[in-house]
C-alpha cells in the first residue's frame, strides 16, 4: 500500500481538496486498494473542522465529496507512516523539513513538482479570496494528481476519466 499525505497550513482548503481529488483519481484508475490518502495541516487552527464550504463546493462540482473530512495537524508518526508527504507551498515545506527526522526529508515534496503545467508554482491559499481561487487551485491539483499517479504506477498514460 502506497500512502500519500497532503499538507497545507490549516487543513481546511488546499490539502483536503487535494486529498479528495486524489481519492477520486485513484478510484477511477482502479488503484483504491493499493493507494491510500490523507491530509493534514502544519498548524492546529482548524483541528476537527470540516473543509471550508467553498472548497467542498468546488470539489463537488468536479465530482468528489470532501464533506466528511476533518482537519488535523501533522503528527510525528506521519513521517514514518506515509510514503509521500506533499505540501502546497514553500512555507509548508520549510516547516516540515525543520520538524521531520532527516531520513524522511526525501518524502517531503511540493505537490506541484508532479505537475506538467505548473511545476514551479505554489498552490496559493485561497482562504481569503473568492471562489475563483479555489477553482484555480483545483486546476493545479488535478494536473499534479495525474503526475503523482504516473509516478506511483510507473504508467505515463494514466489520465483521469474527465480528461482533466
């Protein structure tokens, strides 16, 4: 079982959106028995909270449901438990690199390092903006999710059914 953890600051916008879209993609690719996903935040601001309603609505429009997810903070055990720890931005990356044991640093990567369209960008926090920010995040996330699945499977032809 390959385990993937998506990380943002509060675990109510970007990382649950990435978890939801990744779960949808692995299910569509028939990998839901071989690949597992979770999400967490670098801060404990929203522990126990559902994802932001705007994030839920944006993901739902793309065919996934994240309403049952609840915010949590990255735990020390996560560095051992997950094969991939994928962050949304440089700040998330720095915080986890500082916290993780050195032998786990290779697991910590930027989500968009898997993207063909947006490889050098951060997934910017849409919390204080409008709904367009959530849609732009999802465009980036969907592209990166395809690249992540390609890496996990070694299959360069993997695509989500929606063609995104």
